[in-house]
């Protein structure tokens, strides 16, 4: 008997520690079915056997199912709120900040954070932890080369100050790259950094089930220092944040209470 989608997700969990049942089934199943068809497989068990036998195929599968859509200063008005209203309060309370960019994809978000923090601190005083489950995305982030479209929301003065053009690509300044520590991390499974003053996790939570999101909110809360801030994406407002001991301080910004 051929496998069901549920059989496949259980097997993938054992193989990779990625719990596909925590993602919205309709979206993820459609995404996986499309990939299986493109790879000319017809059954879940057949495709799974191919994943076990071919490490490159397995790596490309993991890269495919993790959503990697990012750009510098995505939703610029929210970054302006961060600069104007959030960071001054955090800096006044804590001084030097511990910042974690979770599910950082190809690095635009943590690099944006370094550039913004440079408005307040010397570069050598800035460290941003950046993590993602996707090794290929992290490799691209460490390389620091971007197409022009990725920079469309970035303030023009930042483009001039922090980038050089190389073969039609925008290369980020090594001084900025050196301020980011990239790590591979599974949000659902791995331990979180602790005593963070600011956590940025944007445009990934919407792919998870409500049950999974609830668990992640509690874990983010525990990773924050008292009065620390969680910054989420433009489609990811938290309903009843008080149940997670969080309080909305601005739209898309939540303080640990």
C-alpha cells in the first residue's frame, strides 16, 4: 500500500527532525506534491526512498520546503518604528543589545539590523545572532551577494555606505558581515538563545499551524530578557498576546511582561 501524506511526514521527521505536521497542511502538501511531480516520482514512499539514497536530493528537499523570501528593510515603515520608537528604549534600558534574527533566510534581515544599529553604536560593538534551518540559505547569507531587487526598500544612503557592485551583484561590506554570527537552527526542535533584548522573526510564523505558533510564542517569550521585544511580520499579529506574557507596544512589536 502506498504511503499517505501523514506517513511521509512521520518518516521525514525521523530522517531530518523537521516536523512537517507543524506547518499548515494544505500549503505544505501542495508544495511537496509539486516537487515530487517535478522530480518524476509518483508516490510518497518512492520519493522518500530516493531522499534516503541521495544526500544531495535530501539537501535540496530541505531547502525547498523552508520558505526563503526576504529583502533588506522589508516593510520599511516597520523598520522606521523600530528605529524611532523601539531601539532607543531598549538601548536606554540595556545599553549594548543582544539581538537574534530567527529564520533569517539569506541574511537580508540580520544585515539590515547591523546597519540600523550602526546608527546607535560603533560597528565593533554590534553582534547579531542569525539562524535558519536551511544550510543553502545560510551559505548565501555568509557570501553576502544580492541582486538589486533585494535592496529596493533599503535607504539609499545605506546602499552607498555598505555595498559595492560586483558583476551586477551588490556585495555587502565585510565590516557588516563580521558583525553577524550565522548558525543553523530548527525553531521547532533546537534550544533558543537566552536573555535576548530583541528577537526578529518575520514572515515565517504564518506558515505554521496555530498549535505550533503557540509553542513558538512561549519559546520566544522565554528567550527574551524582561521587557525585551519580539518583532514579527506584517501578517503575523499575535491574538491575545497576554496569554504568552507578551504585550503589544506597537503594531508587530511585543514586549515580554
